[in-house]
């Protein structure tokens, strides 16, 4: 009963489960929490995303994975380790990482050392202890450069390349400044803006390299799925 | 270069000692094609749909679907937390809808992603009919991949890109591809390893693909759960939205 109550807080109970198809491509599956003539907001289980209606192709009412998750979770007792593990695995298979984490949290309450649950919570085993990925990378000698973990040698190569690029850019910039001194102020303003954008883009967000199977997604999405409820 | 030449010479000597003819590009590719199910079967592949899961580290898992259609069309869908992003190339240009941050609009795909997509757009892979496609393939030696002897093929694509394909000397399966991509302004060497090869209706496919970027600690692993050969896939799935030119 307590579990069910927790889920009600976690996932607001709504009347319908919907799939919102966007024009041209893409879709969002979840529950509509608000729909007006101009916009629609969908609870996807890990957060709420909104879209203007002029981008929406069609909305299909139906039962979604969130409903199934809620049903299955409500039937599990708090000590049902196997049941929560199975549900966590199922949620992960559906791409419902927030629900998977919720299920695995129940597993950890019963068995704090469960390997699947710890992995699902983003922890890795290092010398018999469960630690964060960041801690494991540091312990294994990796360094963080430009928002990515890499070997010190790779970081050195990248740093040298960037220094050379910056020197080249600076030289080009000086030449341009000499030719057009009157545009210097404008040029510096643009450069500052570019640096700000670059700094923003360097925030660590798990780069993904597909290398020949899949493409397009360059960083792990941290939008609503990684957001707070 | 010396290393490559000497390993080819050594391979030739070894073959001469056993009486078998030394491997050539044509014999390696021919064995590879046979192991995949044969040229006729591969050429019969007009469309392909693969579904699976991508794992990018602990707690990061997504559902992925890849659709390919001759000529040169690829559609890739990435579903995470109920949101599906779509990345498409029609063989020339790419576009995407990635509503993960609430942005439902259509955007042109990045050059890096288009480069990835273009290489995948060849539904049968670059080694099939490579001469007709204008690629150049050279035997660049032998290496040990995962404890097994493999032929190393240097593939210079017609587009100018270069990749190395490794063909297991015993099974003749493709076990690894290496390529370099410009990512974030830096060249990054990537190794894509293929494992768990299985036949699907007479054509061989790897069911586990692992992509490791040089010096990065966390590889991306893709597990292919299902493969459909020649499913009906409408051209509309790859159609570029108006106004994106």
C-alpha cells in the first residue's frame, strides 16, 4: 500500500495514456497533463515535455508503458526482490529509465549489494565497492578534459591541438584586426559570445560515439528523463 | 608501410609453406561474402530493419531502431524515457527531430552525424561490389583481434574516407572496423567490434556491436534484438521535410 502511495506521488494518475506524433518525425509517449488549442504537455514518466500544437501531427489515445509499470508495481510487495528486479529490467527494456531506477531502488532497500540495481543507479564496482562512474574513472587514471573522460595521453594530444588551433586563430585574428581596426570591437564581442557558447557546450553530458551503427545522438539525453520530478 | 609489407610477405611465406595460395583482397572478400550468406542473398536485401538496445554506461539504456532502404536511405530512432528522436538521411542530406529537451522542430543533422549516416547508408556494406562502387580495398596485413587471426583490409571509400575492416581468418566474419571521425573539432579514432554473429533468414548479422573511442573509458554497446529482412518501409519514412534545403 505504501508502495502504491509512493507511485501515486511519483507518477500522477491520469485518465488516458497517449502517444503524440510530431510532424515530420518523432513521437512522445506518455500521458497528456495539459492540452490547449495551442499546446500539449506530456508526462513521459521522467518529466513533462510540452509542444506547440502546430508541431503535432496526431494524438493517439492508448495504454502506455507507464500504465503497465504502475499496474505491475502496485502488485509488488516491498520485500519482493525478484519482482522488483524483473520490473526494473522490464522498464529499462522499454526505455523507461526513471521507472527502472525506481524499481531498482526498491531492490537496493532489500539487498544493497545487488549488482543489477547498483549498475542501474549509475554505480560501478571498484575493488569490491560500489562507486560512481566518476570515482572509478579517476581511480583508473582517466582525466576529464573538455567535458570528457579520457586517458592523460589523449588529453595531452587534445590540449596541444587546441593550443595550436587557438594560436592559429589568434594569429588570424590579429591579421584581421590589423586590416580592419575599426571592426575590432565587434570582432571581440563575437569572440566572447563564441567562447561562452563553447564553455556551455563543454558541460559533461556523456558523449556517444556510434562508429557505424546508429548515429545522430551525440550525447546522452539529459532532458526531462534526467530532470527532477 | 614496412610493417604492412613485411606482414603480407610473412603471410605469403606461411601460405607457401602450407601449399595454400596466399590470400588476396579478392579471396578475403570472397570468403567474407560467402560467410555472410552469399552474394545473391545479400543483393536481394532491399530493406532492413533492426531493433535493439543501446547501453552507454550504468543506468543509461535506450531502445534503438535502424531502418535502411536502397539506395542510401537510413532512418535511426532513439527512444529514451518515452521520447523518440528521429535521425534520417535520404542519401544526400540529413535531418532530425530530437524532442528530448522539448524542441519538436526539425533541424538539419550535424555534419558528423551525416558522415556516420552516409557510411551506414550502404545496406550491404562497402566490401560488397566494392569495385563497382568506386572504393579501393587493399590487404594491409594480419592482426590478432580478440585472440584470433584476422585479415586487415584498408578500405578507401569513393567519398575519400578511409576505414579498416578486419575479417576473421577462420570464420571470415567481419569482427572489427576502425575509422577516424572529426568530433568536436578533434579527430577521434573509433573501433567498432562485432560479435555474436547469427544467421537471419540466410544472411549473417552481428547481434552485439561495441563502439570504443580511443582513450575513452566507456564504450557504447548495442545489442540487436530483432532483424527483419525486406520489410515494407515506405519512402515517406525518409522524406525530407519541406523548407529544410
